[in-house]
């Protein structure tokens, strides 16, 4: 079993463990009342948020933001490592390699900020 499949299985297990309480059936269903005082005491719900005992869970947005940050970190780290290795092998073109590295890192950062905004707007 290679490393990528181990990571995929581990992330699937973690997602199932986190999502299991949210998918469980509620043992105590609240009674339907027409009392406005009881409705006023109920916590306000944010659209798109799941609730468990009055606690809002924004797991999807947080998980997506984490994946975006991890992906951007790995991508920029790989760009930096290969650029430094290339500069060590051919020092005469170090300026061109550095410029290409900065441009590609900036493009990755732009996509990362966009993805983070999407994750935070749509939980």
C-alpha cells in the first residue's frame, strides 16, 4: 500500500468519525409548541450550518480551508525546493529561475486566497 492510499484511507476514517455524531438520529425530538417564549429562547441558526445541541458546526468550510492551506504549502514548498536545486546545478540561469519561481508562487497564493474565500463564504 503506497503512501497516497494510506493518507486517503486515514482521511476517510477521520471524516467518518467526525460526521458520525451529526448523522445519528436524535433520540429526543422536540415537541411542537405554539409558545412564542420557547421559540424566542431557541438559538439563532445561521443558514447552511448544522446544529447539534445548539452548537453550530462549520466543518465543511473548515475542512476545505485546511485542505487548501495544506495544498498551497506543499506546492510552494516543492517549487522552492526544485528552484534551489536548479540554481545549484546551473548558477548562470539563477535569475531566470528565481523570477519563474516567484511568479508561480504568486499564482498559487492567488488561487489559495480565492479558495479560502469560497470556503469561508459557503460553509
